[in-house]
């Protein structure tokens, strides 16, 4: 007949369960050291210790959705989420007991385990194992298993089988066998090879020497304790084994998926822990195997690419900032080696990370003469954030991808001038026939800096065919109202592209007029531009300007003449 | 929770006290009160106790779940302390006590009386408990907490819960090994979780009484070799790991890794696995793949927890020798991991002690131990070999021996910790008292009552079961 628990006991147990639920919720919502979490844990500890001291141990039965004490319900909770009974039941726990002398840390460990129970599935762990590893002395739990706690028939059958084996085997030992054995050859006779047992039993002399050979010296004991204390992390041994396996060339039905996933995890953990040695080992091995053709191309990028996320990369770079210079340089070199495999992560970090120093490091890693493959950059060039587009354009410099000019042409119409300026700079690097028409188009941009950059670049890469575009801007009425920098740039390009045909126009610009003199910046820019034309007429004009009454003009003209002479000297030589 | 440094200091003090207590009690077994050695042991212990009890006026040494606690703080064990810790655990068990509390003010003379009492006297069933005995000796400053035994427990005969639990855990592991053997390809996550629970139960039993579980590994059945082998390797590895002082969590990982070490054999042709004769070159080539296959099988669908990682490592390494010869061939490995080294010893030992039809002479456990010792340094880590020999003795469980006096039996327990390695316990099979257990350490004046005369290999089966079949019958 089931015992009915006295109401005081039942009520006390109910309070324990309620307190446990609150403590669980507290740890789910707050860090362990948060006052709310601590208070709820303390309440639980008090209720448990008070009960076991006054009323003895607590034995709870765990049902699917409720907890029972002496067959009476003492806890339930709506739904399975946050239901302590369900959490425990799901992981096979069917009973939970608190014994006298239970320590506060044990109770806290229990609640902590419960609060993380839902996370355990992600790592293929379970609540019972977590509790087991905590070594709770005064808290017991029962885990269901067909053989351990149930399945009587199965167990009985298994044990009966063992018994029969034992009885049968021992039956072979009889006085006759013993006598025969002692008489001759019942025990091992000499055999060939290493795998045969030795001749005869071990005599006292041999026993003694064997015992000595296996006696543990103090040095042995110290070595063992050191081995145990230093025993490597599971990850280190695992990483090495994986690296051996990938070189073994064993084909499996599941292919490389499991290996790539596992290796990727190793890389992730190395990065998270700042383990540059581990990461370096992995990289070396991957590079070597791909180089030897023992692993297909793309294997390494699959491993590393999966492992390196923008968040992980950012953390690693932050850690570099705190490490020694040597270590930071080492990490940077490692990242450099991985660069081609982690473009998405690098670019993602550049796009998403707010930390300037992180972005700076990423940019440094990304900049390379050969540029970044366009496939990674085109999506960024469609981003709504101007700086993302700007950075992508910057990084595309040096790329020989034929798609690039197409993208740049589109971006010449980008609403943000900072993007358009970057486009011009990239076009300047591209140069030649691909860039010049686009540069010419940019001369009409509403942003002065864009126009200035474009005309300068056009002066370098354009040809006679682009003179008209420049000339059209120069000859507008509002041209002389532009900034001195823009005036200089335009007139220099005007002179470079137009040559001697521009001398008259430039002369008109710098000379005084009867009615209103042109602004000084324009006059100075015109004089400087004349210095770029390798013609006698231009030199004569400069000579005239050098004798003018305007001191600034004189200086500019003299400088232009001198520069022209030195250019001429260089050309002759 | 105390911080790390404080915790380490507490652990050190606890260890110091435990060792001093164990040493003093053992000294009391050999030396009288007036002896200098005994007096020094007592005063040394008294100093440690005085220091430990200074803050709270008392210090307690307790045993819970075969672990030592000082003032309710667990004292970690290691290979150097294992012997004395085990001694203390067994002593508490003998006296049915869970805790001894030493109060400030305890005199050397009281302490001496108490030590001599526990070391020299034996509890009498139905007689006064230790608490009463101490009082009669005038010991007031030491308080013991005794286990209160229920009436039905006191009267029960037959196997205690200890032996039942070991058998249940072992048979569960055995059944699981059988299920694992039927699985083709990679191991399902749910299966690994079950293996974990069962191996945890095995670890719990090994912590309680390693010898009980060890004896079960001697029940060899040729037909069931593959099923039993994984369980036996798990047990042997864990017993060795326990002696190393590995934590419970690490023992759980080791047991799991040992259990799954041959998972790769799932991918090998069963005809090759079960071939009764020696393998040819082509067949050996297939067999040599199984460590790699095991690693793949364990990688396949498992989350990469620390325990799963170690299982993969062990599966890969268990046929690698200490000098990195063996298989599979390695290119970058510099050493075999600790777990791999442990499991390889266990694997070879269990394989050697399993009778094979194709062997002219099968190994007795004593032969197998010799073989393991022979391979020390090349095949196996030399220090681990020594420790393995300490655990198993020179005549491991399952060795059939003839004793002086004409009796013959099976070694059922290795020598107790700290005793000579050639002095195990033997269950008599042939003699006047079949079933009785002889302790070969039993002394007769200056010598021993019995010696081993010879090792037998009846029917060329090598190893005999070390378990009393009557225990298994009573369970049913």
C-alpha cells in the first residue's frame, strides 16, 4: 500500500521543487553571479538543507511532465519548455534524491546543469552525463537504461549466459587435469615467434626479477603524475589524428564531409583559443597534401572557409591587438596564408565590424597586387551602404576581371560622391582605353573632387580624342569660378591633351584684360599648364609672364620654365 | 566557491592529512606503542591534525562513494597517494564508518590508542561499534560517524549490492557490445549516448571495487570474443586509468574510448574477423585498415565533444606502438596519446588472454603479463606497463595456479595495493574446500602459508573465469 506523505513533508518538498524551478529560471535569465540568480539559488539551498536536516532525505520520482513525492504530485509546469520534470525525463532521469549533508555547491551544480540542459543537445551531451561528471555525492539520480535499470528478462538471460560459461569453463579444471598439468606440459611449452608464451611457469627467481622490473620508482611516480597533470587537451590529440587521417588516402562511402567538418571544427577552436601553433600545423599539412596531390584542390579552402566566420575573425584580430608583437605578426602571417580561402570572412568583417583597427587589419590583409576575385566583390558593390561599396571598389583595384569596368561604369552614377571618387581612383589604376571614356564622362560630375580626380587621370590616360571633353569644360563661363585645385587639374589635362593648340587659350587666361581681370588662381593655373607644353611658343609665353608686373605670376612662370627645362633635359638624356 | 589557488591549497592540506592518517594507522599494525617509529608517526599526525583543526576546532576525514573528504572537501587522488587512500577507504569500510572527526585538544596518547585500536583489532559482527570501542579506550576527542545498517541488510546472505552492481554493469556493457556489433557503417548518436551511460555505470563500479569488475573480464567465451572484447578493453583501460589518478570525467572518457576502440571492425569483412586460422597478407591488409575505419565511423555522425574526440584518437592509435611503429603509418605524430597508450595495453592483454584455435599454446594471464612486460618501451609505454603490472599482479585474475598443499584454483583478485605482486587471492577449485578464497599473503611466522607451485593451462584455454558461478546463480 502506498505511503501517504505527511502534509508537512509534502509541503516542504513542494517548496523545494518551486524553489528549484525559480533557481532554474534565474540561471536561464541571468548570469550566475547576478543578485537575482544568487538569491533564487540561496532560497533553494536553504529549503533543501532545511528539509534534509529536519525530515531526512528527499526522494523524488520524475514523471514526463511532473515530479512526484511518495506518489503525490509536488511539481508540474505548463508545457515542456522550462518544465524541470520534462528536462530530466527527456534525458532518462526517473528519480532524484537529496541526502543529508548535501552541500550548497552540489545543489547549485544540479540547477546549473538543468539550466543548460537544452544546450547539451548541440554538443551531443546529456543531463545525466553532466550530473555524473559533477560527482554529486549527496544528490543521487537514476537513469533509465534497458539493461541497467530495467529489462529484467534481458538481464537475467545475459547473466545466465555468463554463469553457464563460467560453470562450463571451471568444469574443465579437475584433479586429473591438475595432475596432468603438473606431470608434463599442461602449461605453456616453448613455441616459435614472439606470440608464443614462455616455457613453463615463472619460478621464484624469475618472479623476483620481474617484480623488480615493474617496481615503480619515485621517478616513475613523478613522471606519471606529470603525465596526468599535463595530459593534452582532447582537441590537440584529435587535431593530429585528423591530420594523419587526411593523408591516409582512405576512401569512405561518406567521402570527405565528416573530415572537413571535423577539421573545420579544429580550426575554429584553434582560432577561438588563439592557438597559432595548432592553426599553423593544420595549414602546413593542408598545403603539403594539396601540393602533393594527395588531397583534391578545394579541400583546404573547404576546411578553412567553413571555420573562419567574420565574428571569429574579428575576435582573432582583436586578440592580436593584445598579444605580443611577435605573436601578432605570426597570427597576421597565418591569416595572410589563409587569405585566399577566407575572402568571404574578410570581406564580411570589413562590412560589418565597427572597430576601426579591425577593419584596418582586414584591409591590410586584403590588399594585394593581384586583387580579389571579382565574384566576392560584385555583391558588395550593390550594397546599400556607401562605405561598403567604396571599400569594394578600393579592393577591386588591380583586378583584371573584365567585369570590373562594367561595375565601375554603373557606380559612376552612385549617389554618394565618396564612392564615385573611389571609382575614379580605380579607373586611374585600370587606365588605358578601358578607363578613359569613363573618366571623360566623369568630368561632368557634380562633385568637384570627382571632376578633379577624373581630369587628372584623363590627362595621364587619355588621348587627343578626349581633348574635346576637357576643352568643353574649360571653355564654359563658370570654369574660372572653380577651385584652384580643379582649375589646375583641368588646365594641365587641357595642355597635355591639346598640346600647342591650347597655347592661345592659355595665354588669354593669364594675360590682363582691359575689362576685368580673370581670377588669380585661373591665371596661375594657366601659366603652370603652359609649362607642360614642350613648344617654343609656350616658352615664349612663359618668358613674357615671368616679366609681368604680377609677382605671383612671375614666380609661377619662372618655376614652370625651370620645370620645362628640366623635363627637356631629361628627354634629351 | 573558493578560487583556484585557495582550492589547491585546501586540496594539498587534505592530502597531507589523509596520507599522515593512513601512514600512522598502517604503522600501528606493525609497531607497538613504545616504539620510536610509532611515536614519531603519532606526533607527526598530531601536528598535522592540530594545524588542520586550528581554525574550526575540529577536522573531519570522511569517505563517500569511495572518495576521501577532509572537512567535506574532496581530496583528489593520484598515483602516489592511491595506495594509502585505498587503504583508508577499505579501513573505513571494514569498521562501517563514514567519518572520523578529530577535535582540537586531542592528546598524543588518545591518538595513539585510537590508531592502535583501528589498526590491530577487527570489528565483531553484532559486537560494539568503533564509537563504543573508542570510548572504552578513553578516547573522547575523536568522534566517528557509523553506518547504521538496516536489519534486513545485516541478515542478508549472498552477494551484496557491490557484486550485483558490477555484474549488472558488465552484462549491460556486454549486451551493448553485441548490439554495436550488429550495426553497419557509422554509429548513430543515440547509440553513443547509450554507450556513455553504460560505461559510466562501469566506471562507478570500478571506482567502488576495481577487482570485482576486473574478475568479470576473465569470463572468456570464444564465440563471443568480439562482443566481450570491447567491454573487457574498456574495463582494463579504466582500471589502469583509475590507478593513474584520472578524474571521474576522464575515466568516463577513457571507458567510452576503450569500448569503441574497435568500432572500425564494423567495416571489415566478417569472414576475416571470425576467421579461426591466421590471416593471409590480403586479409591483414584489410585488418590494418580498421583503425582508420574506426576513426571515420566515430567521426561520421557524432558531435565533437571531448569524449568523442578522445574516442576517435584511441580508435586510430590503438595499434600504434609506443615507438610509433605498428599501424596505421603516421607522418606527423610525435607520440601516442595517454589514452591511446592505455587502451593499447588493455587491447593486447585481452587479446592474448583469449584462446585462439590457431595458436598451438594459448597464453595464460601470467604469460600475457610477461609478454606485456617484454614489450615495454617498444610496444608500450614503460611506465604504464609497470602500473599495469601493479594493478594486475604477476598472476592476474584468471590465472590457474597450483598451490603448495595440493590445492588448485583460479586467481580471483590481484594482490591488495602495496602488497607483493606475486601474492594474489585464489579461489580454490580443486582441493578439500572448493570455493574458498585463499589469500597468498597470509603469513605463517616469518614465511607465507602457501606459495604458487605452478601455473596451469588446462585444455589450452589460457585464462579461466575468476568469478564464482554461485554469485551469478544467486542473482537469478
